[in-house]
C-alpha cells in the first residue's frame, strides 16, 4: 500500500510537470509491466479496503464465530476481485 | 541534579495515558480512507478519459484539490501507522528499530509534502 501511495504521488507529480512528462509516464504505465503493477496495486487497494471494513466490524465485537469469520473472509476476497474487475472495465 | 532515573522509580507507574491513540488513529484514518478512496476510484472511472488536459481540470477544481490533498495526507498518516506496526513486530534490534522509524517518518512526510505540492501546482501555472 505504501508503494502504491508513492506511485499515486509520482502520477500527481507527472500531471503537474506538464503534458509531455505525463504522456511519458502514461506510456510507461501502459506497458505490460506497468499494467500488471497497476492492476496488482488496485486489487491490493480494494482488498485492503474490504478487509479493513471487516476489521471495523470485528472491532464492534461482531462476526467472531468460525462460520461468520470464514464467510467474511470469502466475501472480502470475492468483493476485491469483483471491484477490481469492475474498476478496470469501467475505466475508459 | 540526577539526569538518570533509576528503573525502580519508573516501574509500576501505570501507562503513559496514550495507549489507545495509535489504535484510534488507525481506525479513524481507515474510515476516512474508505470514503476518500472510493471517491477517488469513482472519479477516475467517471472521467471520460485520463488525458492530461482532463486530469488537470479535474485536479484543478477547488473541491477536488481539497479532497485529493486529504486523501494523500490521511493515506500517508495511515501508512505511517501501519509501517510502524510492521517495524514493531519484526524489527527487534533497538538501533535498527529506531533507524527504521526515523526513515519511515521522514519518508512519509516527504511523500505527503510532494503530493500536496504537486496537487496545488497542477493547473496553477497554465
């Protein structure tokens, strides 16, 4: 997540730097390696977000039964996959 | 005046009255990041494309500047708290522990400063 924050900052710096620099950055991110990094990071982000909500629910003292904990684990994984897929499908 | 306190005087004095700050800091920034993170992801999707001009206009809108700055600042703090936990759990040697914390603190401050500087620079010169 910390690496992703640095990547987001790098994106912002390149937006600020100007059209030419941004184009270069966007091109680097459009390569196969760049895409894998972005898709991987976006999945990590959505997973972290969903699992964070799971932890917030646990903080209220709920969901600790074995069956519930297993169900929420699967929910988090499936939600992260679906949101990541939806994000990249909708992103124009 | 003695500058070194004996261990006997320090033990058994109870907590430092700040034991839950870290935990609360993680939860509150976490909740904020759910909102800010989803807002940012949705914004990227809603933008017709990620061409330079469109991104500049998006970041340049006053509300977006503020929200994006909040996202970066809150994320940097949340990340700092998270990295601190990793260091506390896995770096046991006192010297490296302290050095890692200093590097993490400076690094996160640097990222936060650069991000906000970039956000307020976008569209300002054009």
